[in-house]
C-alpha cells in the first residue's frame, strides 16, 4: 500500500468506501457458498436465529477490537500488535499463516465460480447432468488452474496500486451491485414455484427442538469465516481508518452488511432448492450442482443464473482484495519488501499452494493428510484439511488470543481510548468487558472442543 508523505498508511477516501471494502471482505463465499447449506443442515430457522445472536455477542465486539488495534498501530497485522507489546507480534503471524492457507483454497473455489459465471453468460449449457459437468471440471488438472490464474491476476494487479486507491473505487460499485443481484435472485426464487414458500418458512421460522451444541458450534465457526474475524482483516484495514471515524458504529455497519448478505443468500438458495424438490444436503457442491440444475429448469433460468453467479463472483473478488492485502502488506512493511515485491511474493505463495489444492480434486486425489479427533484419525484432502485447520483451529485461536491481548496486555484504558477516540464517541460498558473477557473466549473454546471431537 502506498504511504503518504508523513510515512503513514494512506487513508480511506471516504467512510462509505471503507465500509464497502470491509463489508466486501466479510461478504464472500462464506455467506453465499457455505451459509445456505449449513443453515439447512442446522435446522433452518433455529440456525439462523443462533447465527444472528452470535453475530451480536461475538462478531461485533471482535470487529471492534481488531479495528481498534489496527488504527492504533497504523501498520501491517504483525506490527500493530508489536506497537503495543513487542512480544505479541506472533498473533499477527498466526493471522498471516491462516489467511495464506485460506487463500490457497479460496482462489480455487473462486476460479470455479468464475468458470460458472462465464458459462452461464455465454451459453448456460452444462450438459444433461450438472453433476457430471461439475465432477469433470474440478477433476481436470489444467482448466481449474487457468480460471484460478485469471482471478488471481485480476485481484493482484489492482492491489499493486494499493487497497485505498483503485480497489476502493471498484468495491464501491460492485458491493451495492452484489446486494441488488442477490435480492433479484431471492425474489425470483420465492415466486418461481409453490414449494419455495415452504422452504422460506423452514428457513425463517425457528424450531427450538432442532437446537444442539453442534448447531451452535457450526454457527459460531461460520460466523468466524463469514465475517472474517481472527485472521487479520480488520487489523489490516483498520490501519487506514482516519481518527475522525467512529469505530464502534463502523463495526456495527460492517456486521449488519455481512449478516444481511448471508440471510439474503439463504433467501435465494433454500427456497429455490425446496421449490425444485432437491436435497440441500449436497454441502459445498450445493452452489454448483443444485443451483445450476435449478436454474436450468426455471423459465428464464439462464438469465437469473447469470445474475446469481455474477453476484457470487463479485463477492469473491471483493473478499480477495482484503484477503490478499493481509500478507501483501506484511511482506511490504514488516519484511521491508516494498509494494511490488510484496504483491508478487504473496501471490506466488498463494498460487503454488492453490495448484496442489486444485490437483487434490484430480491427479492428486489420493493424497490425504491426517486429522486427529477423539473418535480417531481421519484423512482429509488438502482442501478439507486447510478448511478445517484454518476455520476450526487458527480462526478461533486468533480470536481467543486477541481477547487476551485486549483485556490483559493492552488493558481496558488503552483499548477504550482508541475505540472511543479519547471519550469522543462514548465509553466502555461492563457489558462490553464481559463479552471480551468471558463470552467470546468461551465461544472459541466450544469451537475448538467441537473440531477435535470433544463436543458433538
């Protein structure tokens, strides 16, 4: 990122620009790809209700903490911790590792989305069987990598100019467009068939008997991935926030935007799948197999399918801007590489990793890594192992350490001074301290216990 004449990071050109970039980082495949099938599997309305509660008591305070640390440090995600305490830079390095690993599989799925968006626009032809088309495509050794390169090249090129420059301008356009496209698709899905309304009821009306600890753990983990907390997004973006901004209200807006995107995505996928009479247990394949099949049967399906996948690729691109920026800025500032070398180095590491992830669906499909749990050792491919390690271990670990850092290292006075601009925007309440010191850490421990099989 380019610096200004005082050696400080360039600031956002407008509050709206920052909100759109921050919301764009939060709104991505986590909302549109993972949330709908998790919501269906987790009991529909009860999962949605738990998800919203967790956003309020866990995600919102985490966004506040990370943003305050970032604005206070005004640097990369490692240096902002070190500015407060030299020994705590390791939290930023954990965030960098987490984000690099996430990017390695995120860009692969993003490449799939780009392929499907282009396919819908140019022909809408996925053959006689959407499952066969999907399996043949992802198992190819070359074609998915080509789409990944196209996506990465576009994102990396724009980031050469800094996230507060061209990227901010682009995101201010694509984020409102994303919401418009999703709403259009949602309305169309709900009026396309009689069964769609039953799906909408299942999705919106909570059924308490469907609640389990597993539902809670899945919802909490989804919040981590969806909002983007625990992996350095908001410490990185926060470094560029002007002192005049109200961090608490900014964090609230970002949390609201992310929640709305997830809710609307479920509003598109679940009623549409219900109406078509298909099984939403397809999991991660839902977006590519189920939705493609549905759009192929609906009147005007090619048009609405083009809109839907265009919205998804907008979400992917807006997320990758911030995901890439975390490691790029660390390489640029902390490792003193400069902007150009930082962008190239980070992109090469992500690309090399993405090749192995992509080949894991093709010629390297037999390569597995062990995952320990109370039930025994399970074997995962690179995609699933990276997803599990980052989402269920590194993200909650990052959040847990951030809470300890704020409460025990930075301490309440220092945190309050930055968050509320020396009292200009309010003061910390006992409720805020309880969330940071007890509620968020307990949530993180539940996630960690769940992934290793201690809670089911």
